[in-house]
C-alpha cells in the first residue's frame, strides 16, 4: 500500500479544521447563551492555552499539537472578531447624528 505525503497532510488539515470549527462554534454558542461570559474570559482561556502550548517538554505528539494549535487559532479568531464588533459599536456611537 502506497501512502503519499499529500494524504498525510490531508488528515492534519482535516483535524485542524474540525477542531477549529468545533471550538469556534462552542465559543460563539457560549457567548450567545451565557450572559456572564466576557471577552476577558476568552482571553484568559487563550492565555492558558499559550502556557499549555509552551509546556511540551515530554512531547505531546503530532495529533495533540494539531488540536492545541487549532484551539489557539479559534480563540484568537473569536477574540479578534469580538474586538472588531466592540470597536464598530463604539465608533457608531461616536458618529454625530445628521
């Protein structure tokens, strides 16, 4: 049986996309359903994920690296989008009414 490098990359990309999507969906769902969930909460989780990413002395393995990287990317994306929304809402309030 012949395995190409392309096939090996595919499972990595699929796993990253799967974890990114499910993490982002979970964050969005929590934001909509939990009024106590704040931007600072998501930033705190991201900080924890960064620490976890740095703690790899024993070696997590490729799969766990992919999962953690996707979770970090999803949190970064979610936080950036939330900040953009806040900035847009803030600039709309600052606009003078005609």
